[in-house]
C-alpha cells in the first residue's frame, strides 16, 4: 500500500512543481515546456571548428536543427539570425545545426550564408549528435538553461524575429537559473 502511494505521489509531483518565471512567455509563443537534462553533443562546422554543448554550461543556449531541403527552414533561418543579432551582446549561445547527410559541409555553409546567416553553422553528420533532438522533425529548436537542462522546445517554424518572441527569449535568458 505504501509503495503504491509513493508511486502515485511521484507521478503527481511534476504537477505541483513551481512554474519557471518564463512559463507564461513560452506558452504565449507556443514553446513546449521541458524539464530534463540536455544530452551532450559535439558539433563541427565547415572549417572543422568544434563545439561541445557541455562547454556552454553557465550560459543559456538556443539549439536549432534544420536542413537545406526543409522549405520552412529557408524562411526561419533568417529570422533566427536576426534574433541572434539582437542578442549579440548577451551571453546566449546560438547553435545552428544542419542535419543534412547528402550535402557537404561547404555547400551547407554557402546555403546558410546565402540566406544571410553569419553565425557558425554546424553539421550533425560531422559531430557526435543524438538524433533524439530532431526525431520529431525539423525545424526543431531547443532552449537550454544555464544548468544544462532542456527547458523549452519549438517543433516546426517560428517567427524568431517577432517582438513577442524576442521578449520571450529575453525573459528566458534573464531568468534562466
């Protein structure tokens, strides 16, 4: 009987967890709320520069997955680059990751550059990235707090350049533990 009670209590516990300060902003922008450890990954860009997600602990991270064959990504990448530009003086790390497997690194870089992306573009195929991040499809964007926890996810395209989205990201960055 006690074991059943404890198991039921564990199932209900998340329902009574305190809300994060940015929950309402996430909800307004249709960002799914998460609360789990972000799987580490190793990224490489076209110049073979490396970035490990765990090295960014202590900074909020926006991790975005896309592909050159993804039509919504073509419209979303410039807006995401605009968002990155607005937060250039903040400590938010923007990681833009292509999941292309049939396109080489230089072609991916040139494609992104033609869309106005100045940020480094990483390739999932060149690094060590779990497909768990994009198993729901792309574009997929994750918000990772300073502790290395996945706290939000956007599945499908978003208007990252909108004032409301910028306010949500600012609130996430400012109030990320």
